[in-house]
C-alpha cells in the first residue's frame, strides 16, 4: 500500500468512528413519563437526530438546526438548515423556534439535546439589544483574529440569548440530557457550541478582555451589553441547571485511536502525539516538520517507518487575501519546513469536511509537492503569506473533498515517515 492511500484510510477511519449512528445509541436515556422533546444544533445534529429516531420507539417531537447541506431525512424530528461559520436569519429563526419548543414543560418531561461543533453559529440568538448584523460582525472578527476556540466561544456565550446555559434554563423544570460530539481541545462542554445546556464560569469581563487582547473592533451595542453585565450567562450552582446530565459520545481522541488501529492493522507503527494541539496553524506545521525530520534522519523519538497522529484546533490570523483553511495552512508550513524530504508524507483535514469556509476538507502533502508547485510558477512562501493553502493544494490537485461528513471531531493530522524514499509503507 502506498503512503497516500494509507493516510487517506486513517482520515476516513477517524471520521467513521464519530458517526452518530455508531456512537449515539448506547447513550440514550430511558423514556420519560411525560413528553420527549428533541432539540439540537451543530454540523452533526441532523445525523444525531436520525440516530435517535432509529433507536427510540414511541412518540417524540423536536427540532434541530444544522449547516446547509448537512440535513438528514427524519420522520418525527424537524430538520432545518442555517449558515456556518457566520450566522444568518435562518439560524435566528431556528433558535427562536427551539426556544418555543421547550417552553412550558413539566418535571415529567425530558429534553434530549443533541449538540456538536458548529452549534455556536447555527443556534444564533442575539442577546438583549443586539442584531443579526452585530452577531455577524463579531463572528467574522473573531474568526480573523487568531483567538483560539475557547476564547471565541467565551465572547459568543455573552452575546447570546441561548448559549452559556441559557437553553437548559429555558427547559426548566424538565429534565435535560445533552449528548455531545466534541470538536474542541480538552472536550470541555462549555466550549462545544458555546455550551447552551451547561453552566458557564466565565464572565462578561472575561469576554471584554479577549476583545481587547486581540484588538477586535466590535459594534457599539456589543460593547454596551458586555460592559453593562446584562450579557452575563448562567453560572454554576444555578438551581435551574441542577438536574442536567451531559454525556460525551464522541471525541477527537476516540477518532485518533480509530485511525491508529487502522494504521497498525496495516503493519504501520503509529503514535498519537496529542488530541489538543493548538496555536497558529503555520507554527504547528513548522514544529511538526521538525519532529518528522528528527524521526526520518535521527530515528528519534521513534524509528521509521511510522505515522504521527495529532488532533486539536489550530488558528489562522488572516494577513492575506487567499482562500484560507487552517489544515491546509498547517500543511503548507509543514511542506516548507520539510523542504521536499523524500520519505515524509502527510494528510490534514477537518473531520466535518469543511476546512475554513471552503467545501474542501483538507489536503495531501507529498515529498514532491514543493517541486510541482515551483514548476507551475507557484511560490509556496507567497502562498503561505497570503493565507492561500487551498489555492496552493488545489492547483496541485491534492485537495481532499469529502462532502458533508455529518459529524465533527475537530482537525485530523497524520504525518507518515516512510522506511524509504519511495513512500512504501512496508
């Protein structure tokens, strides 16, 4: 098996391991004495809703919102679509209807909340005094700022009418069980879709500090809401959240372990370096290049052949006008660091099938990628400076297009150091 095929198999295994049909059924709670209401938001929420319908008999009702193109046919749960990563009017309408679904419930009722990555933008409910335009402006600024996902979601929680525990509070006094597919480093529930059903220990003051730290320009209404404290979220110890249950059904670590099993079954030693690697994508690529070169040339800390796996969510500070994508920016920086080393190959992609705002999951890096780029008149250093990873790998025909994967467990990265320069894995 060649390196490219093996790396693609590891990526596919990571995505498959987080499919709701596989990981959700074991976590379903018993039926309640009263009504069963299913709500949710995220790129995997429609597939999660289908898994609920396939495994729960009897009456249920509900509404979930997912990204455009990620809908899955359901019979009893309504599926609506909205924009991601920048919210739109459809997301606001969906959030309002979800809020209505959980109004007036009783202690005998159960709200099953299906949350996955992307829910922050999809469950768009502006806080007091804010408009959709305000939310859009802040989201765009956060995405371009270089802030990490925890920082971005801290700000989002304090500008929302549903995030930061407010959705669970709206369900009170019904019981709330949340099933989570994690797309954040560390799997903290408060950061997955900005924690609509869990208490939030952060404050408006924390959100303001993040805005100052990254010199983010925000609309006057946003600053007013945060400075007044009116955007404060639901805190730990709030009685309305006393009965909530939160169950993690899929995580980046689980996806990495599934990928490692596939590689090892093919006879390739595989090492997981971590499921929460963060930082600027280009910096992570440079560091990973140094590690791969040490393996290839010094046989440290592992002997080749082997695969190095990692997950997490890097960031991209927008400096240029390219097509972006944190996974392809990682790969482009990695390529420059490797300088065409003949034994090193790599793949990187977002497990939801969308890297940045492109309908491209990621890309494959070959030892001859730089050589082929130069032959086409493409300067890799210029592409990196312009944040144009998608343009770089697209021109080489090495982009990876999966279509909607219907799940999301963050970024996946695999670097293969072959035993010889031909890229043979055995």
